[in-house]
């Protein structure tokens, strides 16, 4: 978002939280970064009160404050600053529920902090009409919510020029958290190995559940077939999508993850959980399965691996759907237009 907005001639400053990074710097892509050292971390969420004081002091210098996900403390701080100041606040919803917080806490927060945070926003953005309806059901007025599709760089995420579909390589990219459904993926992979002994799975990411998943892989004696990587640079991630037979997303909760769009844009078939907001995106480009169902997950992956004509149909449909409906340039253009309407 920031990179493309700078390219369009806008001045952008990103407020973020990280340790061991300079407090202020200019990124190679032209936007500025202000980094706030977390005081503590709660459920993976950085708590940095110093950001609030900076927001209160500096927000009048900006035309728009755009925060992402009501589940982040930084967005809560932006809501407080909006109540005190006059700079319009836009919040992009990335799914209502946390993938790390316990259900009792999530229910309490949704009824309190989430409502207050959304109430402070001048506009709330969702990626799909399904997500918008969830917010309406929460009590937020429909005219306060806009729908702008999530997008990716379709010029970067492209199908391979000379694809090879002989191998059976699965790919998952994300954060190791309970809401990602990785336990069900590992169980499904164990089932899948009995039908496709040569299948492999690559897991890319970090998170609080990684040690647990690593131990589960050992317990099921799958270490020789599962590759675990903490991080893959952007220069390599495209080829990983291109060389994968199936991209798998077994999440229990999601917004509209960019990973699915990136995979589809690279012509990779998708097998993912049947979450309401993903149905229209994935249908015709992959298979949807019930959440927490390892057997159904294994069956669907096996179907794609075993049916080359079906896989080819998914590859072609996926690329076409993302190019037509999820171009990042179109996403940014519509977002900037919304900014102009609020200023």
C-alpha cells in the first residue's frame, strides 16, 4: 500500500513496532518509518504507549490516518487519537476474531474494545461483502463500511514460464498460531502420505505454535517430507508458489489472506477451509473443505494431485480471477479515492 501510494506522488509515514530497528528511517521505496519499541507483548500484540503520544502530537500533520485491524494495539491507539484530534481515521478490517486470543477474551473484546475502536473510525474497509455483513451484525452502520478488495502485484506474482507439474509439493505460508489450523494440516499430510508417498510439504513462517508443530512432525515421523522455513525473501517466494502443486490454507479464522491471492496469481491450485469470505474467491480455482476436518483436507489435496486436468483448470481460473478482480493497483486507486472523499 505504502509503496504504491508513494509511486502515485503521496507522502506516507508508517508507524510500526519492532525491536532492534532504527526509530526513524526512510525505506528504499520512498515512504518513512517511525518505529516504536514495544513495552511488552500480549498474545503476540506489541504494546507501545509511546505511539499514542506521538500520534496526538503529529496526527494534524497528516490528511489521513489509516490503521489495520481492530485487533492491534496500534489501531486502538489510533482510535483514541481520533477521539481527541480531527484527522480522519480509516480502519481496514482483517477478520473479526484473533487467531491467538482465547475465546472468552475474544468475546469480551468484541463486545467492548472492538466496538469502541470501530466507533471512532470515519470509515471501515472490508475486503468482501461477507465481512461487511459481519460488521453490520455487530451493530455498525452499513454506510460507514466500504468494500475494497484485497490485492496483490499481478505483475510480480506470475505463473512459471516453463512449469513442471510432475512433482507433488504442497505449500503453506503464514503464522504459526492456533487459528491457522496447522494441527489439521499435519494430520492430513500424514493421511496423504499413505496415498502419495512422494508428496512433500513446505511450511513458511514463525509464531508461538511453531515448537508444537515441529514436535508433532517428529512424533508422526514426517521430518523427511516436511520442510520448515522461518522466512523466505520476496525474491524467492514467487518461485515457491510457481513450483508448488497445491497451496494449502486450513485456517479456522481468516480475513482475505494475500497468500491465497498470490498463489492463485502464480497459477497454483488452492485447497482451503470453507470460510464464508473465501468461497467466492476460491470457487473454480481450488477446493474448499470444512474447518477442522483433516480427512476432507487430505481427500481434496489428493484429488488435485491425482487429476491433472482439474489442476490445470484451477491454475487457469485462478490466474484469470486474480488479474480481473484483485489487482493491487486497483486496490490502492480505490483506497486513495476514499481518502479524498474524507478529507
